[in-house]
C-alpha cells in the first residue's frame, strides 16, 4: 500500500474511502465475531444460558457485553471528540444490560459507578489489585481506530480506558495489545512478522511477549486449535485470550467464516476471541470481507456502521 511517508509512531494507511471502509469493517467484524461466537462461549452450559436469553429473537445474531461496551466506547469518543474517562465510565454504567452476559467483576463495579462511586475507587472494589479479565481487551478496537496515527496517544488512551474497569496490569495490557493491533491491521500491506514484532515491543510483560514469540514461530505452519488452547489459552483472562486472537487473525486474516470455525473448535471464550479477531480482520480487509449473509442477520448492523463512519469523520481524530 502506498501512502504518506512514515513518521515515528505513524503507519501507512489507505485512502480516506478505504479507511472509512476499514473502520466499518472493524466495528462490524468485532460485533459479528462476538455474535457468532456467543452461543459457544463456555461450552454447553454457557450456550444454553445464551439460548434462553435470546429465545424468541428468531434468526437474529445477538451480540454480547463485548459489543455493548465497544459501542459505548466509540460513542463516547465521538461525543467527546477524544477520550474523556469520566464520561466513558458513566456511559458504560448507564448502558449496562445484564442479559448481554457481563463479566461478574465488571457488572459489580459498573453498578457502583452508576450509584455514584468514582471509577478510580470502583476499579479496585472487586479485586483489590484490579481485574485481569479480558473485558478491557474485548472492547479496545475503537481506541485503535481513533488513535491509529499516533502510537503514544493510543497507548495513553488504551491505558486509561482499560483502567476504568480493569486496573490490573495484565488487564490493561490486553487493552493495549488489541488497540495497537487494530491500528496496525489498518495497513493492509504490513507483513505478519513486522506486525508481531511491533506488538512485541509495545508489550511489557512476559505473559504477553512470550506468547507473541510463540505466534511468530507458528507462522508458515498450519493453525492448530488444540495447540492454541494449550499454549496460548482461550479463557476469560486477558493474557490467556488477547494474544490468541492475534494468532487467529494472523492465520485467517482474509477468511472470516474459517476463522470463526477455528475459534469455536478451540472453545472457551469464543465470543470474546471472536470479537477481538473479527475486529482485526475487518480493520485489515474492510467491510466487504465480512460474509453478507451473516451481516444481514447482525443485530443493529446499520447503527454500528454509522457509528464507525462517525468515528472516522470525527474532526479531532489525530
Ligand atoms: N461473562 C461472560 N460470560 C459468562 C456468561 C455468558 C453466558 N453465555 C450468559 O449469557 O450468561 N462473558 C463476558 O465476560 C468476559 C469479560 O469479563 P470481564 O469484563 O473482564 O470481567 P471480570 O469479572 O473483571 O474478569 C473475569 C474473571 O477473571 C477472573 N479475574 C479477573 N481478575 C482477577 C483477579 N485480580 N484475581 C482473581 N481472579 C480474577 C475472575 O474469575 C473474573 O470474574 C468476556 O468473556 C465477556 O464475553
Ligand atoms: Mg461477551
Ligand atoms: Mg466472552
């Protein structure tokens, strides 16, 4: 891909029209990955719970907390023309719908924020050292889009938005990793090795860096769900799922359906790995890479697409 000459912290991206398409692809891909993975999250029991919640919704692909929080973040970025942590905390607390299947810690602390507690206190109220769940990573795509041109602003915004609910360093690092990965995925010509090296130097803990090395070593071989489950993880912990989404993206970067089949075969946190990997695939390939027959069934598809366009058009986007 040709573009402006690169400056520090800046990446080559597409023309404006292509970029708008990738913003749409990213938010729609994340919502679709979430919705397609949701019935399989947590195996048979999780699937049964999700079927009961969705009973009567027919053929609709319903998304979960991953998309609810991601859309809240995108809306807040557009309305505030950048990250305003207090506004964002209130938005998440006001919009929480329990039937979307929130993480236990996140739902408790959002209730406290709704009742008036400052997020800087609430974020250590459930786990004294903060949460290392993947709730910050699963919703980080809008940060990656909004700040894709400036890696340092992206880092600060990802850290702050993650800390509102996930104060543990490993929880925050999951948000950082996915936001940065989305920003890099917008460059359709970026080689997978360079993508992984940049993420490796952006991360600080061995939990993430070690797994990224494993992903790099896996390039060129066949993706293996049993190996990924064992070596990278597919749990609701950030460090055992965010790099896994990067791995899945690297191996299926232009095939959404095969990617979701692999994620479902791997098991565990299928909606969240689907949301993170789906956002990466959509950012990389644009909206047209998402299967139309699935997109047609996606809940609130048009409002997600229009929010992506508003994020793209936001006047203060760096
Ligand atoms: N909640 C779910 N899935 C279960 C219900 C779905 C079912 N299909 C239904 O419809 O009912 N999924 C969502 O939760 C995950 C994101 O969770 P989040 O927001 O990170 O929550 P939390 O509670 O902060 O962290 C998750 C768990 O990780 C462990 N943990 C985290 N920090 C810890 C710490 N410092 N010490 C010890 N344990 C810690 C705890 O077990 C937390 O509960 C996504 O999958 C999303 O889809
Ligand atoms: Mg979910
Ligand atoms: Mg999940």
